[in-house]
C-alpha cells in the first residue's frame, strides 16, 4: 500500500490537524487556559483515532464473517461429497447383494439377505425397497420339502434361506409400541410361508392374497395402519398346518379375509377392527375365538363356515352385520352374542341367525 494512501496515516494526520486547529482556536479566547485548550484539542484528535479504531474493528469483523461463510460453504461441499461417496458405496453394496440373491449356493444367498438388511438398517431411505426385495424373494416359486416324502434336492436348504428372509423382514419393521415410527408395506402375494411370525410390529399395508401357510402363523399384538388383504389365503391341513394367532391386533383400515381357510385353531381375541371387515366364504376348520373383539365398522360373515367350537362374544358388536348362510356345527361349543341364535335347515345344516 502506498504510504500516503494508508488509512492509518490519514487518520494520524487528521488527528494531528484537529489537535493543533482546535487548540489554536480555543487559545484565541482569553478565558480559556492553555491546558484546557490542549486537553480539548487532544479529545478532538482522540475521537478521530477512536472512530478509526471502530471502523477497523468493523472491517475485521466483516472479514471474519466472510471467512467463516467461506469455511461453512467448504464444509457443506465436503459433507455433500462425503454423502455422495456414501451413497455410491451403498448403491454398490445394494446392487451386489441383489445380484448374489441369484447365487446357487444357499449360504451366499443368506449372506446377501443379511447384507441387504444391514444396509436398510443403516440407510433409512433403503428400508422399504429392501423390504420389497425380501418379500419378492419369498414370492418365488417354492416346493415345501414336507409336501412329499421325496423332497426335491436343495429344498431344505432353500427353506433355511427363506427363514432368514422372514427374520430380516421382522427385524426391519418398526415396533408397534412406537407411535411415531413409520409403518412399512409388505406384499407377499402367492408366497409359501412356514412359521410366519410378525408379532408386536407395525405394518402399513399387508397383502397376503393366495398365500400358502405352513405351521403356525402369528400376528399377535401387531398394528396395521393400512388395509390388510388375506383373500384366498390357505393353511395346510393336518400336521402341516398350525394355529393362526391374531390376538390383540389393531386393524386401522379394512381387513379382508374373504375365502381364507383356517385349518387349525384361530384366535382373534381382544382384536380391534376399525374398518370394514369381511370373512366372506372363509372356512374355520377348527375352533375360532372372537372373544372381546371390537368392531367399529361393518362385519361380513356371508357364507362363512365354522366347523369347530366358536366364541363370538364380541366386546363391541359391529354396527352393520351380514349373516347370510353363516354355518356352524351345533354339536360343538357355541358362544354367541345376545340376540343371536341358530337355525337348523331341512338339509341338516345349522346356520346363525340374528333375532
């Protein structure tokens, strides 16, 4: 910087000029002493220096703010670069894991399932996508090894892989007790499921149309925030079948069980149905428990068949009810709501009627 253009030099000269000028001007007054004139002149010169100091401090502040803004922008760019690198690595892990799901070795497929689940747990944006992939794996054609004495080669190993997929699905769903947790959707249309347990979790929409169920199935204390579709789902009879546990469940939307076959004991005790509910054409081959069940909307039991003992002592009866050709076995224990009775038809069948 050129010396005569320096703000500091200009401030010094202006301060000196004011000191001399003000002092000289005050000395023209006989009533003013020399010391007072010099003091006043010093204050005038000092004020200029103080103003320069304030200006200099403000300038330094603005420079520091600009420096901090530049540093903040640099950190944001670095953070975005880090996020992009993380996304790139996650995408590569995702693509590799999906590719390995088609590997011939069952242990490799198990590793791929765990890799996908781990990715979904660490990256929330992948959660629904990974759940969709796990469900699609369970929807693949599968011959259960217990369907025949001569099971196809590798079926038992594939069953273990599928069990891993079910456990991974369970681990990725939010607990039902967490009110603010997100609810994810599951589409298991046409799947073959063995010991399918989703107890105490929150699910959005559940699609289980034409699913084949082996062994016991449990949705105990689950919460379904979206519609639930069990249309045409069937459990296996005899030793291949198992109980259907649905106690304490909350269905916030419609629950569709039309055409569902329940081969073993079915329990809906304490369950809440907030939306439209239908068991049209459903078959309960064993005991069915609906004790303390709450229905806030309509209930359709059109052509439903109860072949075992049945307990229909609802906590809250449905405001709308369809009992057209709902059949029961009068030789079994029947616990009916007030105002319900049975009617024996000419062909010997017994159906429920509402008085």
